[in-house]
């Protein structure tokens, strides 16, 4: 957990890109949507805890991803990652 490697298959994730001197990654589009919603939010809320979880997902995000100064670059990177996903049709 916490790295751009699939935990089940031990393979690099497809949705990953260099961003702010780090690697921005997501498991899938739903995960990318969650990151995008959090980064662009003006009021960042803690989010709901999963049963038995000590912290919410957003509390575990790295500091660089939460920093307002990185917001524009992170959103550009998310848009770039989203553009790599093939559309159905």
C-alpha cells in the first residue's frame, strides 16, 4: 500500500505520472475522481471512515498532494492521466 504498484498482481499501475517532484497515482478512475474532488475542494473535509479504520483515505494522502500550492499542477496531471484511459464506444 502507498506505492504505484498493484497490491494483488505486484505490477506497476497504469495511472501514474510525475507530479510536483513525486509520483501521482491512482488504482482506477474512481480513485482518480476521489483525488480530483479532494484537491479541487475549497473546503476539505475529513471524509467518512470505513468500519474499523483508524483514519480516512484523505487523511493518509501525502502532504505534497494536500498542499494548496500544488493544486494547479496536480489537477493538470489528473487531467492528463484521465486522457490516457480509453473510452468505451
